[in-house]
């Protein structure tokens, strides 16, 4: 179940009130000056008072208000002198009653479990009694999402997205610092985060960009909050210089993008204002989840994190399997490319694009399809699109199987009940190879896309296309897709619908297009994108060979294991 839509102004107002606290509270805890605590105290007293016009509304199970009250709990726990102690006794009773009602309700079975915990940390700090048994129950349930190797899943689902670093680990580390007692659990949270840091660094490019993957991308630099949470917890999971490097490069990358409106307010979007990629639960205040990035402001200037000199990203010349997530990361010049199989979400707009593409990238992000009844205008970047009528289309959505073996991935999926596709993903840096075995009883049209790169104005870019080949030469990057199949498809140069890519409003995309007859057909694709320069010239001159499918199948029979993120118990 997704959070409710913001159908009432009061709920959206609460979000706009609470989310800035993720940055304001650490600022104040670290000795920084915030001149408007009087407004926050007044808002807190009024918002929790049913008799006041500014009342935030009645609470209910699985209600979005429960999310936002976690920030209030965090504030009470860390800076009670600013937001609690100056309240009158009657105001304290009103606030406490609202929070007690909230923490007794049902929270969604995912990272929301931590919201009760954060509310409880605040109540405990200010001396409000409550049933700790419910706290322990939710902590136990949150820990049950552990996938091993430092990873969690976000509930009983096949999703391992940015909610793992900026929610599950973020809140776990806050708990490890602020909770009283419970030492064994706190140590488990710290240990998982320490292991996780070695993997999640492969979701960050050398320029600081995070991997665009999954829902809630409008939270932007919240993606870097994990690095700040390590500092807050005093956990040197990597050398402090490396942690600080990931942290600072990330915020510098965002600082160069037009992510704020004219009045300086963060917009809904990613690299620019964009509602196409937004979620049903977004309101104007949603982007301020990004302020979770500023947790290290609570630390003193002489903390090792702040004193450390930034270190560049280490070199990773070989592909890196991220087994729990069903991913394989490739570090290429200026980019991290991540192959993916085993994650899915079928209950939200754009879910296929956000979770089910074959490949994601820190440099090129991904496109959202803007028109589901215009097959030939669709992007299908990092994806194979299929149509049986030339108008509507399907792509990989949910999977029947997802396996990983070393640095290779396999999935089996059905775009229609009578069509079965097996897909193998193979790293061949800077290229990657996709093999599709399509079994269909009827004719289908196909479009397969490479990476979307930035498009210049005035048709300044150039292209090459032909049988089995399409290459865009942009002003900053080159994107290529090749057909390694026995019967190659036609190369096609695509200029996707504007505002479909998360980073760039206008993009270029190479595609392969072809027709399939009834029966079983093999499609073999190689794709890559690189910044302009010698590396891309060399890559184009050294395209990969078609893999041996029999050897690949034998490899998976002998060594393939189900992707942990895909392997639900029920």
C-alpha cells in the first residue's frame, strides 16, 4: 500500500512544517543559530490542538501524518530546549497526547516502522511515559527486513532502493546514537551499516551523482544522507576521508542543477522541476526530505569527519556484484553503470521505469514514458519494449525468476501471459550485453534503447545509424547501441519527448527496432555511453563479441542463485 494522497491542505501543511526539521535540528544541535524557533513552537502547539484552526487533522492507521511526526520526535530527542521546554504545561499535554495517539496506530510494513521508534525517542527524552513494548515490536519487525551483507528490503516486497540508505540505515544509526540501553540491537545496526557502506558507494559516480533508481527521486540529496549518518554515529565504515568525499561531492553535484523555483523553494522533480516523475504522495513540501543530508551539522567542528581531507572515489576496474540487490556495478569514465534484475513495483506510476529496467546510471539517469499509447514515441532506454498492435506496449514489469551468478544476471518475465522472455545481462566494460530469448505465439514489434544523453539546441548533435547500429554523438557524451544478433535490427535515432529524462529536459537516444514472428527469437544487444574523448573512441572501435549462450546457461545452472531481494518467503 502506498501512502495516502494529499487530499487535504492540513496534511500537506504538516509535511511542509516537519520536513525542514531534518536540517534545522542538526544545525541547532551543533550550535548553529536558527532564529525562528518561536514559529515552530507555535506551529507544534497549534497543529496538535483539535480546537485550533491550524490543527493538522485527526490521525489514522497508515496515514501520511505518521511519517511527518517522526521529524517532530527527532526534534524532541535532539533539541528539546528549543522546541519543547519553552511550551506551557497545557501545550505540552496537547503535543504529547497527539504523539501518543500517533505512536499507538498502525504504520505501513516497511521503513515506516522506524517512525514510531523516532516518535518514541522524542517522548522518552522529554519524559512522557509510553508502552515500550510497541517500540521493541517495531524494531524487531524492522530488523526482520535484513537481507544479509548489510542490506535490507523496504518491507515484504521486492524492492531495495534508496529507502535502504536514507531510511532504514539512517534511522537505525540515529537510534544507535540516541536510544537508551538496547546495546545489542544498536551494535547490530552499526555493524550492518559498516558492511553496507562498502556496497552503497557503488551507487555514487565519481562526480558525486547518486544512482537514479526507484521511487521518491524528488528527495534528491537525501541520497547522500547515509554518509552523514555514518558521521553522526561516529562510525568509520570507510576511511573518514573517503566518507567525506562521497558526502561533499554529492551536494556539490546537486548545487549545480536548477532544482529550486524562482523563490528558492525546492521543486518537485530531480535535475529540474518535473511532475512527470513524481509520486502520488508528493506535496509541495515533499522535496524537503532532502534536508536529512545535513545530519552531520550536529557534530562539532573538530569531529574527524569534518577535519578529514576529502579523498577521491577509489578505482574499481572490475564489475562489482551487489548480490542482495540483484545488481552488478560497472565503474566507467565519469559514470557508474548498474545492471539490475530482481526488483519490481507494480503499484505506482512509472514503476517499470523506476525499478525494472535492465540498466541504470549515475550520469544518464533514466526516462519516464510520457504516453502509454504511442509505441513509436516511447524511449525504452535501458529496456526492451514490445507491442502487438503498434500502439500500446509492454516492457519488463514483474518477474517470474531472477538469478545472479558472479557478475551476471538472469530474469524470466512475461509481458503478456502467452509471451515468455528470458534475459541475461553481462558486463563488458564500458559496454554491457543483453541477451533476450523471446517465445511468442504471434507477431510482435520491438524497440530497445541505449542510454539517453543530453541534446543540444539547434541540431548541433550528429548521429550514425544503419543495420544493427545506432550512435548519437552529443556535445558532451556519446551513446551507442549495437545488435549482435544473427539477424540484426535496424538502428534508429530517437529524440525522446521532452521532460522525460530525470536529469536533462532534452535528450538523445539510440535504439534498435525490429519485428518478431511467431516462435522463438534471440536478440543480442550491446550498449554503452561515455563522455566525449579517447575512451569513447576506443570503445566504439572495440565492440564486444556475442556471448556463447550455451555456456551462459550452463553457468547459471551450476552457479546461479536466486536474487535475495527477489526471494520473498510468501
